[in-house]
C-alpha cells in the first residue's frame, strides 16, 4: 500500500503545465502517478487570483503545513467540541482523526478515552455511547502491550515485505472465534492470496490445544506455509512449536491493530454466518465446521475474479484436488 507523500514542487510544475493545456484531471493523475482526488484538491486549495501557478501553490502548501494545528491539552473548549461527537457515537479515534484532517485543534484518542472515563467516575454517561461500553477502559500501550508475555514474539514490522505484496502462496493469518459464554473456540486460519480458510474447533482457549489445532490443519499444506501472523492472544504463545513443526516463520500484529490481519478478521465475520455470536461452540464438531468451510471455500469471490478460494489455491499450488488427502472437506 502506498504511503501518503506531499506533492513536490516538480509535481506541481507538471500539474501547472498540463492544466494550462486543459489536460483532464484523470490524465494528469495518471501521468504523475497520483489519484484524481489529489489533483483536484491541489488545484482547488492552492490556486490564487490568477489561477493555479506552481510556485505560488508550493508556498501556500508549505505555509499551511507550518501553520497546521498541533495537538493541544484537553481544555473546556475542546471538551465542549468533542462531547457532541461522542454523543453521536463517534469513537475517540474517529474524533481525533477527523479533527486532524480538517486542520482543527485536536487531542489524541487516548486523551479522549481518559476524558470519558473521568466523566463516568463523576456519574456522567458519555461512556454509554462507546461501542464497548461494558468493558472497562484499559490504557493501550501500543506494541509493548502483548496481553501477557509471548516468548519469542516477533513484531509484524519484521515480517518480510513480500508478505504485504500478496504475490506468493503460503502466508497465513491466525485468530480465534469464541462461543457464547466462552464455551468452545474455533481456531481460524486464512491464506492471504487465495483467501482459503481453515478452521478447527477446540474445547477451550488454551495454548497447547491451539498449537495442536494449527499444526493439524496446516500439515497437509506444509509446502505452502511460509509465515503465520497471529493476534496477540495468549493462546498463541506456543507459536515457536508451530514454527518448528511447519518449518515456517511466525509474527504478531500490534495490539489493537486488527486491520493488520484484516483478511482473517473479515473471514471470521463470514464464519459467524454459520456460527452466530449467540451460539456456544463447545458442541461444534469438525464435521459441522467442514460444512461451513465448504460454503466459504467454494464461494466465488469478486476479488478473485469470481473464482473460489479453493480453485485459486489449487491452481497456484499445482495440486490435484482429487488426490489431496486429509482435506476432504474442501472438495
């Protein structure tokens, strides 16, 4: 994914010349490798009385960046500004981020969480507008908070760049789905390129059981297991045993950064179509799971040009589906 970079003076000069020749926004964007919205925003924000001129645009952009409001302390004016947004059910991150892109004074989402907690202790009801109001607030310490020590944990930042490119088969994401009342657990695995799903039920959220489940699920695909990226749950603290058994590398997403395993998170949501949150999972069998997997892995996907995950996986792996043992639930 491309990270955002400000337009350079050379790019502004190029925009100026092409715009002067009445070249379309689409063509300008394509020519300099930017989005159409970036070009449109540049022409609107940085033009003067004589239209768009690249030198003037550069000066205006630099001045605006220098004058951009920085985070401030949570004073009364800021409290009055963010309270209606909290009541409108905006999350603290949404509030902080939105104010930032509007170039308005802002505070960090952590500060907003503390404000909500302080309001609650004083009898206020702002906390009721949070999505997870039933859970007590626990300060997030970023990548130092691993929900307990995970031996040998390697952060996702150390993961090979090729994983993010999604050009090879064999990079997996792992998580768990918990049954109602914490009864039963589904260990879920998703292959990043083919979108193939593997799921194994275990009786409880225990590291040894999760380890055995993952090894059992991935052994038929051992030649196509390069990396596994985990959530930070303690049930994955036996990841080194998994890495040894499958001859792969293991990594962990940052706490509270579920989007770093976005595919797996999304597929867990699809799995809930078969196993709703209101359903305990302690009585779910592998046969029950296999029926769900047949639906998920044989469902055409738009992102796969309407092929199924199983078709894409087998084609990329060069596998004969009829002779692949141990994964009958896929066929």
